[in-house]
């Protein structure tokens, strides 16, 4: 390593000492912790991002957010050149960097890693990292730490993209690497244009049973609400009311947001019984999750939840219908549905009854995304509301070329419209990661296309009662699993114990897994009644303790 590079690293690293007594882990969604102890981690992730940019010779993203966590937390994660999550191969290095005890240790680690991976480090080669942050007050100082980390690598530049949703930053990275327009106004324009296109391509004859013309959206007092206010300016034909937009006094994620609504099944702050009968939606703190809900009357803040599984089902219905309208090739198009073990059993049954190929992956966007990318059209969602629809380059190319031919038959005309709709969906729905803003617009336009109210949508199937519990244990990693986390491997005998509890309940299903974001083991149970689901979860939890 060149002497000037060595010096640059030592000097800046000394300004960001590792806090004593903590161990950081990249986890399912990057590093997350109380913001007060994160400066050294964010600085080091800045270095990591520059190295990743050098290695891939592409633009990399660095996002400062802790999503749905409380406002005093923060976090940092990397977007790879495709706009997806950082490759898992680099996660052990990320962990080692974050935990290096001092600049000397840090330097040795980097040196070894660049040699092993043949990274043109310290040779003045160009690297570029786009930085984004959510609205957390700690974000500004952490962004500065990230900038210094990026700049500690000679030849690397950090570009501050300002306050963004997580999916916006991922989208920008993807566009930059494809040589496409990548500014925030390009993002807004692409979404509203594609929405407009889908609105124009609706069939005019559809009977509608809708009485609810507007949607009210809970912005979690965070960045999503703020950005939705901007996005909606360009959206024609839909009334969007934003609450908890982050402009008022409300605290980020405190009794608001998609995570709160999904887990508690209660309406968020800023909503009331007078909203019953109106379609409502909720974003999480960095706007990569979306759930819908209906406020129930006289029922102590309870809601009817329309979760990620139902959003997935709605998208699957629409995509399948468009595919069936395509005259040619339709048998050859591979459509895949990707869920995790948390998907409600009723949703999986429903999708299978539609003759769709459904696969499960472990929890975490990186797994779902990777699997969905294997299809021509891959739709993935977690029950918590994170998901998107991926289109393969080949399939998009085919759609574009087939559209160049003008058709004269009525079936041909319908097929052409279906192809145009699919192309518009590929532009509306974020191809990099799940994006609550683009997901919201797609849900809305599909409901309009089908003429469905939220109640009609919610009636697609009835969720099986379920229960989730957290169990604190000495070492959560003692539990290992296989088959997309549905079966326990170690400790021995635990799976047998779960099986015998499950057998006691009609439609019983239960699994356990160590959390990737908290120091707990999570227990999930499902059964034909709420009481049975509660009982099953409790008894399985006893075996975990
Ligand atoms: C993270 C994941 C999310 C997953 C959740 C599980 C990303 C971007 N986010 O939020 O997909 O559902 O972790 O948390 O991958 P857990 O491991 O604590 O249950
Ligand atoms: Zn999030």
C-alpha cells in the first residue's frame, strides 16, 4: 500500500475510535445500534463502500437508517452495483472491519483483504459512493463519518444525495450503473409516468363497487411521508392524504408506521374511528415496507390488516391476468412467487390454488430477492410488507420487441395492452428493492383496474390466526435451521418437540429461528383458532427456553 494512502487511513481512523465493550454484526439489514455508538462503524463502512466500488468498478450506495427502530437508533447498510443488498461474501469482512480494535488492526485487515481480493487499493483509481440518510437527527453527523470513511480511500469520492428513502438510494445506484438518469426528480417522474400509463391502460368498461376514492397514508413521521408529499404532486387521478408526514411534532416510529401496524394490529397515531370505511396504508421509517389496513369501528383501535402477503396476492392476480392476455409465449414465461415461513399459511394455499409456483426462502430481503431474480417475473414479499416484482432483462426485451409489431385482431390488441401494462409495471415497481412508495401506487392502480374496494381485496382469503413471541436465551445462535427456517437442525430433539406440539392443533404450524436484528429467538405459530395459535406458540417457546 502506498505511503500516502497509509497515512490517510491512520489519520482519519484515529478520529473514530471503537466504543469499548460492543460487538457489531452486519446482520440481516446492515449494522444497527444506538446512534451514539455508531460513528466508528459508519466511518468503517465508508471505507468498505469505497473498496467495494474499487473492486466492482461501479457506483456503490451507503444508506444511513435504522428503518422501523426507535428514533434514538441508527444504522448503516450498503447497496451493491445492481441496487440490491451487498453480496453476502463481504459480510464477514464487514464484521471484522466494524470490530477492529484500533487503526493498526484496521489497517492490517484492509491490507490483507485487498491483497486476497485483488482490489486496486491505494493506486488512485476512481471510486464513487452515493450517500443517503433518513430523517433521524443523528443522521447528519453519521453521514459526515461516512464521508470521511469514503474519502480515506485515495481516489474515492462521496456524493451526498441528501435525505432519501432507502429504496430511492438503491434505485439511484442501480440507475447510475446502467447509465440511466438517476436524480430524485427522475425517480419521481418515472413513478408518476408509469402510474399514469397504467391508469390510461385500464379497461373503461369495468364495473366498480368502489365507494372509497382516496387513500390515507401514515408516513411513520419519517422520510416516506415527506417524499410521498412530493411524489403525489405528479400523480393524477388518485387522491392521497398523507398523515404523520414527518413535518409535525410526531416522533419517528413511535406508535406509527408499518411495523407497528403489522405487529400490533392497531391503527397508528393520527388515525381515528372516523377513518373507518376509508382505505388506509402505512409506511415504515425508511419507506421500504408497506401495509394496508381498515380501521374497525368501536373496537379499541383494532384494524383489519392487509399485509405483505395480501399485497403479493393482489400483484400475482394482476400479473397472471396480463400474462394470460399475451397470445404468444405465455406457457414459456416463468412466473415465480417467493415468500418466507412467516407468510400466512392461508396466503400460500391461495397462491398455490392459483396454480402458481411458490417457494420459501429464509427471512431477509437478500434471500427473497436472489430467488425472485431466477424467474422471468418473480414476485416476492415478506408478511411485514417488504417486497417487489422483478422482471428479467430477457423478458423485458421480449416485451419491448413484440410491442413494435402492430396487431389488427382484437385478441392481438388486448395482448398488446397487456404487454404495455407489464412494461409499465416494471418501471413503476422498484427493481432494486422493495419500495413502499412504488408499491403503494401499484396497489392503487390495480385496485382501480379491478374495480375493487379494500374490503373486496381483503376477502381474497382469510388469514389463519397466528402468534409470534420472542424468547430471550443465553445463546440464540445455538439454534440452527434448514428448509427456509422451517426445520430446526440444532439443538437435537427440538424439532421433534415442535412436531409433537404442532400435532395437537388443527391446521397447526410452528417454527423457531434466531433473530437477525435482535438478541432473541423468534417463535411463530399458526392454527385454526387464535386460542390454539397462542397455546401452540407458548408451548413451543417453553421448549426453546
Ligand atoms: C430486516 C430485514 C427484513 C426482515 C427482518 C427480520 C432487510 C432489508 N430487512 O429488517 O427483511 O424481515 O430483518 O428481522 O433485509 P429478524 O431477523 O429480527 O426477525
Ligand atoms: Zn425499512
